C-alpha cells in the first residue's frame, strides 16, 4: 500500500511538471519574442537617428578672434529635397553681409581662407553658385536672423571628403548685378560678388 502511494505521488509530480512546462513554454516564447521585438525597435531607432542626421546639419560661427558669434541650422525636407537654412548671429557689424556656403569645412581665423571659395560644383559664375544664399542683414544691436530655402545643394553635398563651411562676409553681396552701362561685372565680381573679407565662419557638422 505504501509503495502504491509512492507511485501515485510520483505520477502526480510528473504530471504537474509537464503542466508547468506546457504553461511556461508560451510565456517564454512570448518573452523571447518581445525581447527580439525590443531589439528590432532599438535598431529601428538607430536607423531613424541616422536618417535624421543625414537630413540635418549645423555650423557654429566664429569670428576672426575665434569667438562664437552665431549658429546655422540646415535641414533637408523629405518632400521635395530642398534645404532650409536658418541662421542667428550676434556681435557683428550692422548692415548687409554676403552669406554663402564655401567648399572646405575648415575655419581657421583670422582670415578663414582655409574654407576655400563658394560651393560651385557646376563651375558657374556668381549668383548661380550652388552656395550663393540671400544677403544677411545685421541690425544696429549687432544681431541678425535669416531663414531661407534652397534646392541648389543637398545636405549630403556638404559632407563630402573635405566638408564645407558657412561664411559671413564683410560687405553686401551684389550677386554680380552690374549693368553694362557701368561696364558690367569683372572677374572678381563674378567670383565673389564683391562681398569683401570674411567676418565669420562655421564648419558644417
């Protein structure tokens, strides 16, 4: 009789163990599935961040003394590929200033000549350079703001092997708009728009 009870107890324990495994199996599978889903979600987040980085760029503007004088944000729209350019500056001379994208992402003060010339992959003359942007107006308090959009370049174009830079110039940009009655634009005008020296520069990141 005692032996029969032992056998019954063992059978009951075996049945309980099987039931526990059967019950735990789906939960474990679901947990593993959730863990895999969470892993995929994290991967998706990184992909989204990379895509966002590919569409966005920024530049911190410094002056000839190396002081921070502004910031530029660039954002490429997925809808049409155009790039929004938004800049805020401070502590700059009042008036209109040439505002361009330059070909090299290297801003070494005081002259910033390391940034190269205007972004111009098509080899055109000034006002048709890809890097030509509207003139920046700085108010009497030394502050200025500009928001514009362009389809002449993509954010990826600014991140080529040698990078690119945003430049604020000393003088207004005439966009080579010199009528023939004044003799027309010369080569310097066609290259730079007579915007003068370089006041502030920011490497595109």
